[in-house]
């Protein structure tokens, strides 16, 4: 049984930092692609950042230079370091894993940036 669990969301002032974590059972993150997505009210879910099995990274244009994605294969954990946060970053953030055998989502964690 595959389960992804997210943590680290919260309320942060603009300009501050936050670190999101995702851990998994039933899979190893280095078996596929892991990514962070976010969804603001009334908006579609969009890719924030991802890292492939081969450690190739990709970032959304709005977060380049501010956010960093990483994977820890020893801890089987996936992280999103968010710096210089803006009010526009406010959204529910989701952890996602995809491989040939399936795709899986975490429950989501709320990030709220106050202006």
C-alpha cells in the first residue's frame, strides 16, 4: 500500500521561508519522478518543481531562483525549500510520485503568505 505524507505548511510573512517535506511508504522515491504541485482557490493545480529518477530538476517560472527541490534517498524523503515567499505563493501544496506502475498524491498542506 502506497502512502505519501506531507508536512511543513503554515502561515508565513512575505519575504520569509518555509520547508515542506514529503515521506512515503510502499515506494522508494528514487524509483520515479517526484514533484510538488500547488492549487490556489479557483485555479488549476500546477507544477511547482519536480525531480526525476535521474535527478533532473524542473521549476515553474514563478518560483525559479526562490524555491529548491531535493530528494534524500537515505530517508526516502522529498523536500521543497521555499525562500522569499510572496503573497501569490499562497496555495495548497501537494506531493506527487509517478512511475510506470502508477501515480500517487499526498493529502496536501496549506501554505499561507501574509502581506
